[in-house]
């Protein structure tokens, strides 16, 4: 690459992961422009590295006062509708020449980072390419064919990437580009060959060519991914087995006893989903199923019935929750649902019964030793726990089912940790059986949606409206509208006066907490008090000039708020002790302290039917899953409820569109799909849970679901006939080339 492109260009490309000629050919254009078609500046967002085609309105140069550079060139450019500013620093003579070059009406191509200066969009020190300086032949070439716009950087703008691509493209021929698509499949789908696809995608004569090239490369991406997943599924079905738990009977089983004891009938959705899960549990292929249902739709009862199928058959079940608050709530809910069926070994227990253990970081040493001993001895029981369940000291030898609640709060490796260590061992063969897996969520993360579409995760949906739930109206309030913000607290006082409760959620505990806490690690409950994962925080843009809202600060502010005079206010954070958390929640639930200022520790599991108002401060620092979960804390009774999201986000930014999606729907799956459009799928072949690290260049789950389903059938046919791909050498080598060691390890583990 250095010999072909030069050391500097090769070094800059390497920073983008482009190290070979093949990598460079697969660095595809983001879009195609036509010379003279100006970029819509309204689509540009702050901190975006953008390539913009625009016309000069005015340009001038002057000396600076700061001394940072002798002079600067200032220009205003337009797309015909709106304008933005451009500024470059340099030597005085150079800046005068540049200003003279940029006469009004000149068309320029600029590449740089979009900033905001005095409320206006600005490109500072962009790379600049004057299209009007092209000679007649060059201009005719540009006018005749689409102009590829590549993902560039400040040091390597789009046109430099394009030049490097063309240099490599000129050196290769048809024999240098192996085609991973089998000929029969390619002909049946009417697709061009790989060599033609790369020529047309990088140097198209017209729009028809680049569209045909992208269609072919999209099909190729889908096949590579689906064949890799099909090979993995075939390998796991051949090498991994689960215990086939007895099909539940209508009488004489622990699950049947629970159904008979329920004071209400199961919903149609719960019956349907229960049958799907029960059928999976009777198979020797380990279940991997997503249970999606909005807050309050009855997911816990569905999971309990599945766990009783396993426990009733002599196995053990584990429910993994992200926080101590939620774990304790689950344990209480399960014991309430079970009644005498959950009191094994005590007076008043039913004839057939089990126990529900709680294992968290706050479990006392004495209780922990007893629970671990009972589990290690193989007691058929349910254990509910947090990250404490993932400790190497926890042995669950007859673990038959792992239920993970709020799966977006755990990393991929964490969700698999229990399955890797637990599981029933066959006494005759010594083979360890893999536990079945059920993950539950109200709002799937983008990667989970992707895996359901790719066919690697079965899905069950509880789609009925939860009984007794009232709709929640959602409003966005900008910090800049001071009178609106003040009105929030007057509305809060009215809710309290009517017997309601009000949550106020902040992204920080204290003003000095500058760094977001990484939720996926779940090292302690305090660590889960973070507003949004690192990726989403970056997408929200730079931090505002004012400090992000913090619990301690806002408790003091609300104490002094005239509208809330006489109303007691409590706080709840993950740094508090278990006793203090319980006391805070008890005071809130009873109405003694009807306003609760909290972090996201109340995101899941907290159930206060009187709660009627949710206020989320700096809402743009939260992900869609979190926003939906937070909103789910209100409207849990028959009281009309409201959610207010306060934000200082810039209109048109990614965070703004995320908040608009949040306010527009209460449907968790619709929000997940909106999240998918905004954030990308994450690396479907790796551990990353959200975009930018995506292993997909062209394939998009929401747009290409039908293609993915079609290609999945083709992939399964190929793998069934040729498991080792001996007759498909190019396909096999491409899979090896595009899946690095980390991705291969992830496929084995997942």
C-alpha cells in the first residue's frame, strides 16, 4: 500500500482499518453527488465529518487579533436555501489568494468537521477543492458521471480517498477479484460479478451502474453473514445439547399448580408465548429466545412458568437482573405469584413447591454461604441475582434455564457467562448440557433486533396492551424555554396534590461526576447509574456549557422551588446502601416523600401505581431503551400520566431525532427499530452492541429484512450440502478474510 499510494496516504488509511488493496476496494462511497448538485446543509449535524458541495456567497481575508495565525479567510457558502460559514487560517498572502479564488458563484467541494459558532453552522479549516478550476475535459467527466463521496477525515478528505481507490482499481483485473457468490445463485438473482461490481461502485458511468453494484455487494454481505451463522448453528446443533425438560401437563406438575392458583386467567398472548417456550424446552437444542413485551405486559409470569417447567423436572433456573433494586423486586414478585408453591421446606408450603433465592452483592456472608451450598448440592430451585451470580464461586450444577431481564443492560459475554459455567452434566457420558436461554426486554437494543432478523434469535412478543395501564403523554421541553421549565414544577405540584407521585431523573449523581459509567460492565449497582453508553454520549454531541443535571444539585433546587413548597423530596442513587434505597422507595410509594430525584437506578423493576409524572432532565444523554424504560415507571395505574423530557440538544442532531422518536410512540419495538435506523445494528458478528463498529457496509436490517430471509434459505441450502464449503472455495476464503479472530471467537461463544 505504501509503494502504491505513498507512505502518508497509506498511514491515514490504516487509521480507518484499511491496510490492503482489498480493504480499500471495500471502502465504499457514502453517497454519489453530481457536479452542480449542492449539498442540503440542513442535514449536517454538529461534529459530523462532512464533505459538502456548495456555492460561494462571499469571501474575504483579514488579519487576526489572537496571534494564532497571521491571517484568516472568511467565507459564506449556500446550498440555495440556507447558508453556513467557512473559515481558514494561514499566511496573509495565502489567505488573500484564497479569498480572491472564491468569487461569488464559485462551486466548491469542502471537507471538514461541522461546528457551531455564534449559533451558526461553520466549517473551520476545511480541505477545499474548487470545482470551477477544472479544465473542460475534467468538467465533462464530472458532469457525465456520478461523483463518489467517501468517508473522509480531516487529514484525508473524500477526494483523496477516491484517488487512492482509483489507483488500486487500475491495477486489478477480473482474475484478481475472487467472487464469493456461487454462479448459480448470482445468475438466478440477476447480479453482476464481483469485479464489475467494484468498478461500477467506485467509478460509475451513471446511477444505474452504482445501484446495480450496491445491490450485488449487499447480496454478497448477506450471504457471507448468513453462511457464517448457518455454519455456527449446524456446529452447535451437532456438538451442543440441552436437557429436554418434560412437557408440562395440565395437572400434577408445579407449573400446573401455579396456573390453578392464579386469581386471574392468562392473556391470550401469555398462553401463546408460553407454548412456544415450553416447546423449546422439550428439545435437546439449546433455546435462544427473546421475549419482548412492553412494561407490565406479563413477561415475569411467562418466565416463571418456564422456570417451573425446569424446576418441576428436577432442574435449576436462574434469573439475572441488572440492579439490586430490580433483583429484589423480581424475588418479591415471584414469591407473591407462587405463594405456598414458593415456600419449600417451611410450614405452610404446598405439596409440590420450590424456593426462590436472592443473591446480590448485598447478600450477607452467612446467607450467601447457605445459598451457594444449597445450589451446589443441586436443590431444584430458582435463584434471582445480579452480577453476583456471575462469580466463579457460584456453582449451579443442574442449571437448565437462564432468564436475563433487561438484556440491554448486560454485555454479550456476561449474558453467556452463566451458560458457559452452569448446566446439567450427563452422569453416563460426562457431557455437560448447555442451559436454555430466555432474554426479556421492553425495548430491544439494535443488535438484538438485527439478530432476530438474521434468524439467530427466536422471538416471542406479548403484544396486548397491559391490563389497567393508562396511556402516557410525552412532551419535549427545551432548557432555553425557561417559562416552560418552571411550568414543569407547577404541574408536579398539581400531581402531588391529586395523590400522584413524581420522578425526577438526572444523568449524574453529583455535579463533579464528569464521566459516564459503563453500564455493560455491571461491576456494581453504583456502576449502573449512568445515563447512556459511550457511543450514544458521543452521538449526542459535546457536553453543554452548563453542568449536566445531577441528583444532589436538583434536590436542593427543588427544595427551594416555590411551586413545590411544603412537599417533601427524597433521593435515590446506586451509591446508597440497600437499606437507604429501600427506605427511599418506601417513602415514595407511601406518599410521605412524593417527589423522588433519582438516577437511572429506577429505570427497571420499580412499580408504584400512584406514580403519574416522569421528568427526565438532560434527556438527550439517555438512549432510547432507557428513555422508554423510564417512561414505563409511570402510567402503571388508572391515573392519567405524563412524561416530560427536558433537553438542550440541537435541532437536527442524532440526539434530537432520537428524542422525537421517543415522544412519538409508546411501542417498544417501534422505538427499537428507530434506534436501529439511528445507531446501526452493531457488529452482528462481534461483541459490539451498537453501531459504528458494524461489520455491515451496505446491509440494513430494517430495509433489507426480505433479502436477509431469502439469503438465509440459500445459505442453509449451501451449508447443508457442503458444511465445510469445499465446493465453495471463494466463499470460504472470503468468510475467513472478513471475520477476524475476535469475531470467530464470538461466534463460537454466542
